[in-house]
DNA sequence: AAGACGGGGGA
DNA sequence: TCCCCAGTCTT
C-alpha cells in the first residue's frame, strides 16, 4: 500500500483545499470546526465557524457564556445538541485533553471528532474516519457495507510512517470531498484510480443506505401581544431552543382551551427534517397573558431568542397573515420583513 | 442495530 | 424528489 500513500500525498500537496481552519494550531478552534462539520457540508459550516469564534474566541469565553448565548450563536446550524455539548465540555475541562482516549470521553466527541482533534491539534497517530474516508476506502477496497470498526482498523493501518497524521487524514478527506464524490466520482482525475478495486462500479461502494421518511401533522399556536409573542423553551426536538407551542394537530382543541383563546387559521408551513416531513398548521390569537400571570412574562421579542428554522417559518407565516388582515403585527415583524399572505 | 436529531445543496 | 453531508447519542 506504499504506492497508495505516495500517490495520495503527492496529489494532496498539489491540490489541498483552502479552508479557514487549515493550518490552525489552536486545539479549541480546531474542535469548533470539527464539531460544526459533523453531518454538515463544509460550505455551510464556514460562516458559523467565523461567527461562533468571533463570539467565543476561547474555551474560557465559551465557559463563561450562558447556554442561551451559545445556542443563539449556533442558530441555523442545526443539530443543536452539538452546541449544548460544547458548552458542557467547556465547563468540564480547563483545557482540552491531548490524547484521543481522553478526547473521546468529552460530550459530543465520538470516534471521528476525537481522532480529528488528536491528529490535527496534537499530532497523534489516529485515523479520522468520516463519510469521505468511508467512501474512499469502500471504493478502493470494493467494500459494499463495511462495519465502522473494520473501517477504522483499515484506515489506521494505512497511516504512513513519515507523514504527519493530521496531514494524511486531511488528504484522504479532501480526496473524498473533491474527487471521490458520492455520485459521478471523477475517477479520471483520481491519483489512486489505478489501485482502486471499485473503479469499475463506483456507485456500488459503499452501498446506499435507505431511510424512510414519515409525515407528521402538527399545529403551532402563535399568541401575540404588545410586548411580543408567547415563547416557551422547547423540549425533545429542538431542545434548548425557543418557540411557540407546537403539538400534534389533534391536540389543538385541548391546547386552545387551556390558553382560553379563540385563534384563527393563518395558513400552513412545511418543514423537512432528515426522517420527517412536518406539515404545520399555524393558528394565531391576540393574547395579553390575562388569567395566566406566570405566562405573561413569556411574551418576548422572538429576535432575542435562539429559534429553530421551523419557528422562523411559523412566525413569518403568522405575521404575514396579520399584516394581510390589517392587524398590528408583533414587534419582531420588521426584523423579518413582511411577506404577502398566501392562503392555504 | 435502529432511530433521533437540522438544515441545505446538488443532481 | 432523493441523497447525504468532516457524526453522536440513546434505546
């Protein structure tokens, strides 16, 4: 496999991607990049990388911030548990541990991220196996459905002796990201194509994972007043973020009764998650919190809270409806701009 | 082993 | 539409 290593390293020296965290030495900044990159495309992660680090430049700054501030900086990036784990981790350790084994114990760090940080920041000889590496190795060795364990062993055995482990890991990932593409790989440009056992049928390796998408009918209740909208801290899905009450469609009558309101239908919004298609009926009602003193203080400007994209859609829909009806919108209306109301 | 967890981009 | 992304955590 020496030829494989030489060919890939030679290619990488000529074709490295230019990324904000390339050449970065600060383990904390490397960690933030790697966590942001979990299940997230590089192009999507880059703006958040800059935003997050501008706000929390050091582990200490992150530690001293509130969870809500951290989530606010993460808003829009998705998989919000990542932000929670980063904040948690900052409380747990004074400084980042320097070994793979210790890094693996931290919340939010699995085999990939621990290996990436250990190799990139501390030069440890551990292979980082992400989706790119999985795809590259599956093709090179014609593996249709390799187990994570055997893939890690395989990658570990491939680490070259004379090369910095971090460089090697990045070389493998760059190849996957720019040449060994999921669909229609650019085999004619691939430095290891002559050694690739899967080249005859790249689409076969690794085999496709199928996922079933289920539909969910929900209702959102937008209670608005002069001071803002009634928001609560969400649990389960979008845990830690804020939003208007969201529940299964069939619970609408019960929830309406419990708030003592008489809402109007403001339209529907759709939102897709990895394994779910959400169809959300938006219902709006004026509300001043009367008869529910404990809730009155929850009337806030949504712009101040970390909201998931779904809630932004819901609020936009509600606000468009109110504008269409000539009703005074809630304070945050201007922040998002008013879109024409579209019935149905 | 399977499901949950966001959001977006490319074919 | 479907795929899947520099994955991790929980049943």
